[in-house]
């Protein structure tokens, strides 16, 4: 591992002041991604600021919004009673991610900023535009079964890895930050950047800017929501395809709907066109299939991941059916 300066911050201002704005600083939260990537030489910060002592841990529920401190662990958020009752989509996205041990360490801020699991990004012997701008992308002509079919560019096809981010994009959550130029509130829907010509730029956060809190609007009472994750094995695995859905049905008609996709795109993928198909239509499998077709419009698969187009559609249909049909099973283990 390349040597670095370690700084332990005790307050938000302290952490932000210690951070350099030249891109050479990283924050250390649960460390479940940051430390691995530093050991492998993928990330080489000059300064590592330990933020684990900052007072950013906890969940506060208001009448319409849930405020989640950035250092709240994934397990703590999943266990929150308001999340359990009002935001099953968030709870399920958390409990279907990683493992219990990881979720006890991993924080919400860190989860939203975790790096892609693209193996070419993580292997220094491979060409990767995200890791080394202009180097090329070995995934495009390589083994890309897990890679993205939506939001890709000729420079990068890596998927976004966070399950929670998919649920939070569907819910129109907001990220609150603190940085050298003050505090900001950034809608998560506009937070992540598709790779385009600059795959190394993944989000709107400025160098040295700290996520302090995430605000999650509560779903109206009566809205059903859920997260379906399709993967190669039943646990401890990233998504091949996933769907975060929330739907309000009255008298058999869809009044409102939210859909976002994971495992299929370079960023958590909100599907406004699919939501438009659902609103005002009968809550039926035929409608769900039409919405799924709209959700996958614009998919640009590679030879090795063409199966993801149909898989993505079936994931949307099953997720919508799952939340609108009577539930016979409990939440995921
Ligand atoms: C084996 C394994 C399986 C996994 N499976 C899944 C899965 O199925 N689904 C899923 O979603 N995730 C999965 N993960 C990822 C895991 O959820 C993340 O590693 C974790 O959430 C990161 O949180 P952390 O607190 O450990 O972040 P860290 O590793 O400490 O940090 C991650 C990044 O975020 C930055 N950062 C952290 N907090 C802040 C902040 N408050 N402000 C600004 N920057 C910050 C760090 O500088 C770093 O760049 C898996 C991880 C492993 C190792």
C-alpha cells in the first residue's frame, strides 16, 4: 500500500478543513471499500481523514421526511422502525446487500460513494478509463456479463454497485454536504454522473466535500414499495438486475408509481417514462410489461450481456407484481 497521512477528525468543520481540494484526500468511514482499494493500489490518497468520530450517526423521523446521518450503518438504517413501516424499499435494498458483518461496519455515506465492482477497474494490469483517464476499457471487448446496458459510453460500461442508491433515487432523496465553500443540498437524482467522456468523474461531490446527511421523503401511507434483486447467488452478491418500486393503487388503478433500476446501468437509473405508463392504467401484468418495455428503452447491450435486456424487463414486472399482490413472505433475512 502506498504510504499516506492519517488524520482523525473530531468535528465536521475539522474534517472539511483538513481535507485538501486537489483530489488527493479521501474520507474513511466504515472502510469496507476504501481500505480494500488502497491495499490493491487502485486508490492512492495522500491524506486519509478518519471521520468515524464525527457526530453524524442516527436517524430522525419527521412527519414527511427521514433524516439519516451519513455515519449511520446500513444495519442501523434497515432496523429503524419508520423505515420498516414506511420505506420497505429502503430496508430491502439494505438487507439484500453485502453481509451482516459488512452492514454493521458500512455507513450510508460510504455506501452511496462506493466504487464500481468492475473487475477491470480493480485490476491494475487492465486498461480502465475510470481509473486512468484515456487508458481504454478492457471490459468492452472482455468479459462483460455483469456490465451495464443503460447509460454507457464508448469509454466505460461499469455498473453502479450500490443497492441503497437505487432505492433512494426512486424516492427522490437529497444528499446534504459540507465543504470548503459551505453547505449544499444535492438531489440524488442529479448526483450521479453517467461516464460519457469522463468516466473518472462519478458524482457531483467536489474534492474534499463531505456528505453529512441524507434526507429521504416518506412515502404516502398506503403506498406499497419493495426492492427486487436478481443475482447469481442468493446472498453476498451484487445485482445482475434490480428494481426499486413504489406504487399506489386505488380501485385497481395505478395512482402513482416510482421505478429505479440497479445492476443494469452506469448510475442508479430512474425510469420516468415507465412511471408515466403506469399512472392512470389498470394495475395488471399487461400494464407492468408495458412499463418494463419503457424502462429498458435505450438499452445498448454488448454481446456478453444482451440477456440483461429481457432480465431487466422481467425484474420490473416481478417487482411490481410482488408489491401489489398480497404478501405471503416476510422481509429478507
Ligand atoms: C464483499 C462485499 C460485498 C458487498 N456487497 C454489496 C451489495 O450487494 N450491495 C451494496 O450496495 N454494497 C455492497 N458492498 C459495498 C458496501 O456496502 C460498501 O463497501 C459500504 O457501504 C461502504 O461504506 P463504508 O462506510 O465502509 O465506506 P468506506 O469504505 O469508508 O468509504 C467508501 C468511499 O466513500 C467515501 N466516503 C465515505 N463516507 C463519506 C462521507 N460521509 N462523505 C464523503 N465521502 C465519504 C470514502 O472516502 C470512500 O471513497 C459490498 C462490499 C463488500 C466488501
